[in-house]
């Protein structure tokens, strides 16, 4: 998949655990895990906004596009 999720990187930079982020965002740890592993098919803008607000980052800090044709 050409969209890479770097949520683990931001969590490490902010010294925050996944379950703490999930609680603050208001989603289950299972749904956060699905997002972190890149298995999510979609993310609500409200969820993305909450994650960015809590982690004090931009959407581009969490998600990255990789052109598979250039690999």
C-alpha cells in the first residue's frame, strides 16, 4: 500500500503509549492498532484531527505517500 502510517514514530517522539493515545482520542486500542499497522481503509477527519492535536503534529508527520513505481 502506498500510504505508510508512521504513528509509532510520533508516539515514540512524544513518549506516549498507544493505549494512552487511544483513550485521549476516544477510540478503542484495537482500532488504533488497525490504524498503526496500515490495515485501516479510512480514517475520519475528526479522528485524525484529534490525533494531531494530542501529538502536536501535522497529518504529514503521521502519514506518508510512497510511489511504488519508483521503488
